[in-house]
C-alpha cells in the first residue's frame, strides 16, 4: 500500500516544485493526525543495477552525476559511476550512485530551480523520445537533455538533434566491457582477444569498440551479456549482429603425486620447469597424499606462489587425475593436466590460449604409427596401452580412429563434458578386469571412452610433445617443449636422474648473458 501511495504522489507532485515545498507537503502529511497515514522516509525502492541502463552520448562519453548533483558526460573509467536509467511505465527514472554506495533518484530536473536527487522523495518520471540519429532522447518539463562539448548536460533543448542523441547500454554490459581491460576474454570462433577500447562516433551512429568486436549503440537492445553455467563463458546478443560467444582465459594446470620421495622430486622438477621455462604464472593444483606444508617445502621459493595443494580422494591413485572435479575448478578455463614426469622446456602460454577457444579433449598422440581407423590398425601387444584389448574390430566402432593418445597430457575447456567423461572413466575402471589395469593403467580406458564419445582432438598438441628416456634425444628436439620421460609405470627412481639432467641443461640454456 505504501509503495502504491508513493506512486500516486509521484504523479501529483509537479517536477518544478522546489524541494522545500515538497518536504513541506510531505511533512504536513506526516503530522500527528490519527486520520492520516504517516509518510515512510525510507528509500523509495531498492535498486538492482543489473536492471538499469546507461547512456552513451553523441561525443562517445557516458552520462554521470557529480557529488554536487551536476549532470555531466565523461570518458568511462573502470572506477567511475555512470548515471543509471530504470525503465518504468511511461518512461524511466534517472538514478545516481553516491560515494557511500547508496542510490538517489532525480526528483527535480533543473529546468526551474536547481537540479536535485533524493533517496526518499518520489522519482521524477522522464519521458523517452526518439532521435534523428537512431538513438533516444530524454525529455522533462518540455525540455530535452542536451550534452554540451564542455562536458555538462542539462534539460535545455527543444529539438532532438545530435547533441541530444543517446545510445543505451545495459549497466552489466558496460561493466563487463570495462573489465576486459584487466581480464582476458577471447571470441570463441576466431580466438581474437576482446578488449574495450572506446566509444566512437561515425556519421550518425555511435559505436562501442572492443579489439576484435564493434557494437552499434541505439535505443534497441544490445549488446546484452548472457551468462551460462560456466563463469568463464558468456554470449553477447545485439540488435545488429549475430550472437557472439566469448570465453575468459583463466587457466589452471594440475598434477597428481603419490608415494616415495622420488615421485615428489619429479613433481618438484615438473612444477619448477613450468614456472621458469614455461613462463606460466597462473594457478597450479597439486593433488597429493602428503600435507600442503610437506608438498610446498620441496618447491623452490620462486615457484611456490599460487600453488594449491589438495588431498587425494583415498581411492585408486592411478585414477586420481579423473577426480579433479572433486575440487573447486569451475572458475578455470582451460584446465590442463600434466604427469609429474614431464619437463616443460618453453613458453606454454600460447598453447593454453589456443586451448581456451578450441573444443574437445586435447591429447597428445605419442605413437609413431600413422593414424588409422580401428579396422585398419595393426594389432600387437603395444596397442594394448591404448585400449586395443577393449575394442572389437568389427561393426560400426571399427570405423573410428585408433588414437593411441597418452593420458599424461590433457587440456580441455568444456568442464561439464569432461566431468562426465572422467566420471565414466572411473566407473568403467571399477567394472574392468583388474589384470589389464595392473599392466596398462588408466590410459586404455580413457582412449576407449574418449573414442566412443568422439571428443578427442590431437591437432592442438601435434608436434608439441616428445616421449623419450634420453636427455640428448629431448634436447635435439627442442621445438617439442613438453618433454615426457617415459620408461614405464612405477619407475620414478629411473626417471628422476633424467629429469634432473634436463633441468640442469635448460637452466644453462636460459641463464642470462652478460
């Protein structure tokens, strides 16, 4: 009832009345009269900025209001507070955010007397008009809001021309584009970065320019930011162009380590190489069967930053890499898994940025044989490492490729899809003969299921990795910067000296010169 009463009062009070007059009226209504309902002096209505729009001017600036209630238009900065518009029946309300974070409404337009904002008085209803330049104009007391080259804005114009033309953009959209200067977002199809540059005037039209994208602003919806189940994926809708899917680059690389000191020393070298030679500064997750203090103590001081240690699930260590979704990783994109027997010899960041916008489970095909369909593959004992013992060679499955992909390197950006795959790997492991798992590990099951789901991609990692047991062999193939020390399951004590030698040689190679 109180809100309805305030709406009625908003229609009755003339916008040209002075604030003292309005206060006097409300005060008289709030006198000690048992027959009158007291006026509530609490804020008129709670404001959700996500329900509001902002106004981009003919000059490529954004409307705002100073602390002393002066309307102006400025170049947007990440910290500025734009003037907001809340659509209501018959027009809109103009709202400003104060220094304290509260909101006030425009209650007097400044046409006759001083312009005024208030948190408790009924908002002034602003009319929305058309524009000669495919935007809108704001009208009150018979006057149109005019933006001057000096940076001020007042209700003084009688015609809607260029200086009165405004383009609309949702507050959430404006905030999102402003944050692209510090967050790394990429267009899904092209992989191009999306970085806010400016608002631009071209002819009669006003544009929002972001590196890789440009949006025309008008009175129509757009660009509108639509969220998804992932915080790292959004869709941009606009009245003038097709939808654009965008992803945020926020990578994580994780390892799993168990058992003896040899394996932990291997992990230490892998993480050290990732930081020093892979130039990776993002989060690292180590899933381990030791305490965080114990794990971090083996890492050099210069690589410990942003290393997160997580506990094992307490089940089969061999399949722990598939339980990464037991830990909070929804904020990351892409996600990369590396075995602890991999030395990273060069910059890994371009690979991760490519993976952020390319679908599928990216794996490395470690075999030298040509990529054949299952029906054309030569079966031998080595093929069991990639699941040949699980696969029949007749019927429709035989027409799929036999990937021979290693489970030691995996990159993905579709967390929901890969979570389903990983859960199925663990389920199938429980239902599979233990003899083969003891011999060949998790890799056959992963190859089998990823083949069935038809989500494997080998092109991204093609030429990026090499498997060997000899330091000279690795160093002779430096373009393959993911150096995977392959001797066999449970051979950590043999892998460690090779990894130590690789770390030594790469340290010498990367040592600064005088």
